[in-house]
C-alpha cells in the first residue's frame, strides 16, 4: 500500500528527530527561529551527521556567511591562499579570539566543545554570539 504524503512526512520527521540533540535545541532556542527555519536547521544537522561531504560543505557555508557578515573582524587576505579546512579553522580562531576579548566566549564554550554537535552547528552558534555582541556594542556606543 502507498503511504500518504502526511504519513511520509511523519516518518521523515520521526527520522530527523534523532538529530535533535540538546546542542541543536539550544542553538535553535538562542536563535529564535521560525518553525520552518528550525526544521531546515534540523535537516542540515542530519545531513552533517550522515554525510562527510555535506558536513564539510555546510561548515564552509557557515564560515563564508560569517565572513560576509563580519568581514571587518573575520576576513583576512591570506584566506585566498588557504584550503577550505585552513580557512574554516582560521575564521573560527578569529571569532573565538574576538568574543574572548569581550568576555563573551565562556558562555558558548560548552557548545563549541560538544563533539556531538556538527561543525556547522558550532560555527553557526559562534556567529550568533558575534551578532549579539556586535548589536550590543552598537547599542552602547
């Protein structure tokens, strides 16, 4: 018997729920995302855990988004000569240093140390904290 689209959706969501780790839930709550965006993030997290190529692509995408948003903080001319892995590591290092200088790294360090969370999720959480810090600095300036 053929399953209805609703049944297919229920089965797919049940499968995805196994990737709804406490780290992902924490990020989703912190980001205040719509239900659609929460589901999209859940799919990204599942992809990152199921396929190494997808994991690397999602992590690089999160880094490039961060560099675009915070170019004055995270961009560096030497990134052009770096591999994707080296660039990702350098951007993460710069973001951590920037947040640490402002006393904001300790708050998110447990998530960033959580090896159950994908690299792309940890980078997104790092960028979310940078976004909050920038907003706060602008508000108090």
